[in-house]
């Protein structure tokens, strides 16, 4: 039996964000290194699974990476009422062979105020411009990313300016009440310890 013939099995995991639940599959949903986040149904034309999930009126955000889907709900409903319904829906959707993501989302980014470039939104960090930025990315990849992904989220490096490291957090980490503590007590403390001459602070940019 090859991997295509193995049925999808989905189980639900709680995350540090009480508004988000991580639905984990026994097979990859996206190619390694790719991810996609959808903040509204209007963004989902190239993501049939996200489009289907937004048909549930309580779904607020959908984040897809590697072998999991993190769903953030609206505040007016309890997870106990809908978690099993979503798990069964995702399982059935995948086992019927429906498409997951046909094209990664793109976001317009201004460049030098002269033109707008569309870039794929995935797990790629901004390309490092020096050795310090490269070391920051190595630390994030080696020590931080596995823990963040296990919680249904994602972290990427954006820039280093005047000793301030800016990162972007998606999935369950976006808007999580404990993300500030994770950012300061975890990520910032580690980077300041490993790169004391280069890192003064770590801040998160909202997505």
C-alpha cells in the first residue's frame, strides 16, 4: 500500500491560544516548507479546503502548514460544541480526494515606493543580508520553529534594525494571549543570550 492509499486520520490538539485548535493529519497536506493563512473567505479562491471551512459561521481564521490545519474560531461559540464536527468534516473532506490548496496565497508588498510586488506567503524567512541575520534565522529554525509548529503556529524572521528583531507569527500564535510571554521570555531571552552584542529586543508584527 502506497502513501496515497492510506486514509487520512485527523485528531484535534489544543493550543496555547484558547481560540485556536490544531487539527493534525497522518499525512502531509502541503509540500514541506509551505504554509498558507486565510483571514476571510474572500481570500480562499485557491484553497478549496479553507473555502469549505469558512462555510462554518464560527470559523474566523484558517492556517495550513505541513500536516496540520489550525482553525481559529469566533468568540461566540465554545470548542466543545464544534471541535468534533470540524474533525469529522476535515477527515471526510480529505478522504474524498478533494483539493487542499491549488496555489499558495500572495500578498502585495511595496518595494521602495516605486512598484508593488506580489510574493508567495509561506514559511520562508526574509533573506538574511548579513551574518547576524543568518544566525538569528538559524536560532529560530533550530530552537523556536519546532515548538511553535507543535502549538499550531509559525514564526518567521522579517528584519533586524538597531538591535530590534522583528518576527511574524501566524496560526495559533497570532493573537494568542500567551504569545507575548513566549516572545519575551522565550525567543527574546534566547536571542539575547546567544547574540548579546546584536539583539536588544524582539517584537512581533501583526499579520
